[in-house]
C-alpha cells in the first residue's frame, strides 16, 4: 500500500505543477516579472524567474493529502515516522520562511546579508528538532560526535547546501537535474530502509521538478514558454535536499536499526558534492584575490565549461552525469565494504583532478570577474534658472 500511495502522490504532483506553471508564466509576462539578462548571466532576453513558486506548495499539498487519505483508509503511520514528526514540523516552518524570502528576492530583490542571516536561522531549526549529524561512522577516525560540535557543524553544512544549489542554478536544467538525480538515489535508499515518509517527500519533489524541467529546458523564450526557478526554487530545493540527507543520516537508527552502522550519509551527500565543492572552491579563489566571497562572478563550474566551448545543454548534461557517477560509485564502494576514508579520498581526488582539467587553459581571472556590477543611468543636465522661471509663469497662466 505504501508503494501505491507514493505513486499516486507522484502523479498528483506532476498534474498540479503542470497546471500551475502556465498560470505563473502568464502572470509573469503580464506584470513583466523577468530575470533580466546582464554581463554575468548566460541567457539572452527577459525570462520569468518565478517557476519555483510552485515547488513547496505542491510538495506540501500532495504529501499532506496523501497522508490524510492514508490515515482515513484505516492504515497507521509507522512508529519511526511518528517519532520524527517534530523534525518534519520544524522543516516545514523553515522551508516556508525560506520560501517567503525567496519570493521577496525574486520580486523586489534582497541583500545577500539578509538572505544569509535567514539561512542560518532556518538551518538551526533542524538541530533544534534533534536532526543533526551525530556519528560519522569512522570518517577521519570520528564516530560519535558531541552536540557542541555536531550541531554547529550541521548548521554550517545546511547553509552550504542551500547556497550551493542557489549558485549552481546558472544553466538551463542544471539545478533541477542535479536535484532529480539526488532525489532518485535518496528515494531508493529511503525505500530500502523502509522510511516511507521520506520516500514520499522525495518522489513528490521529483514529480514537481519534471514539468518545470520541460519549461526550463525546452520552452522557447520567443514563444513565452521558458521559465526559471529563481531564488524561490533554488533556496527551497537546497533546504529540502539538506533535510532529506540529514534525515537519512540521522534517523536510520530509529527506523532501520540494522542499517545504522552503514554510512549512508556518504551516498546521500555525494550527490551534492559538485555544487558543494564548487562553492568552496569559488569562495577560496575570491578570498585569495582579496575579493568578497559573496560577490557574484563567472568562475563557477558551469561558467568554466561554457568558456571551454560547451553548449548550455552539454554543460548541464556533463555535470548531471558526473553527479550520477558520484552516487553510483559511492553505492558500489559501500556495498563492497570499502573503508569510508578511502571512499571520501577517492571523491576528493577525482574532484581535484576534474578541476585541474577544467582550469587548464581557462584564462579568465577571478579577480577581474568578481568586480561588482555598477549600474549606469543617463544623467539629465540641469535646466537653466531662466527656463525654470518661464515654465513657472506659463504654468500659473
């Protein structure tokens, strides 16, 4: 029965999102709510960026409706699912707050400091509910983690993932494609672990992203069918993925004790390695060139691939494929019982090798790219005083 309800919720999310996106496009064009092109962005023309408005409402509606029907049908939630209801409640509060911040940023703009403060606030909701990394299963020789170390580490990790998904959203289909790959792997792990509540959330989010990918990747701007997810979508996606990865890592001992010694978090977070490592690399480069780590530039991995001659679809496809390979590689290594430190080292060395290859021949300097954009406007020369007096006299007459 769990399979049936997951399938129904997936179909419901696809239908609802497909129904909402045309309306969002219509309103965006009518009110001219565009993501305007500039020297840092790779698209041309004005394209609506409110596709992410549909993500969180559809996920919450579809999941809650499914759970309600499930309970009315006479079934009961699993013991493990009931034990983590407080975590789900804090997650919903945090995601709603981040969703509202994203909406405001997409509509009127918002300073990065304000977004940063809110990200730390919502990230702290998860440890407050008891959801934080408590065991690294031997990574770097660390097993149990004390709360004074595990809680701030988890908060920083959540903020990193939120920003990573926000920054990687620079090419059509990239952020959504990485999210789908991550959610497919997470859904599989949740099903194997019998964590049906989280499998429901994962599959529902996939159902939300598929119609959006169609509009984002195949929609034509000249036909007014193209759509971006905006900060509303990327911020809430990052928070949702961080929540699911932490849930798999933390709650496995509650729901599936027989799997508690398996470092599944390595697989869960490995699907986000590319955006996470890319953010760290870009910030290190900015700091090394005495620039603010928060100023935008064109030094992210998708910008580098574009500079090497890749098309936008080839760029997105390449990064999504590498994301998939990371996940499969880590699943294979864990199933063979390899040491977790060797697995992490292999991931890190492969990422370094990839960056060395990408940066070879990439002549763009981060120092010149990280300059803040300066808005220019036409300055009207002052009107002579005599003309002002004549105008006032004519107005009085």
